[in-house]
C-alpha cells in the first residue's frame, strides 16, 4: 500500500509502459475541467447582466412614474389657471356651447 502511494506521488503511472491510457484519462478530465470553468464564467456574466438590467428597469420605472406625476400636476385645472393668468388672459364665465350645423342637402 505504501509502495503504491509512493509510486503515484512520484508520477510513475505517467511514464510507465501502459501510461497512454492514463494520459487519455488525464487529458479527458482536464478538458472537462476547462469546460466546467468556462460554463461557470458564462453563468456569472449572465447573472451580472441580469442584475444590471434589473437596476436599469427600476430606474426607468421610477423615471416614468415621476414623469407621469408631473404630467398630472400640469393637467390640473388650478395649474392651468395660474399659467393663463400669468399671460393676462381670463377664464370665461360662460361655459362653451355646441354649434350644430344642419346641412340642407336634398
């Protein structure tokens, strides 16, 4: 048992006569390790991209809500009255009436 462990630590399994099958296994495991590392990096990039896009969506949503609230304030009758008074215009006391045109086509 001690001899086997010592031969593994010395690397005799890599230089012996039947070492070709050992090298194939080592290369195959190395290839799988490289694929696993690349896959992990790809997953990390996607996670960071998702987090960045989520933050961007939150910022855009808050900008949309802010713009919508400003629009609602601008559309209020009181703000319109204030802007009209600054231009020395007065609001009509008489409500508008509809004009109906009757066509005289025969």
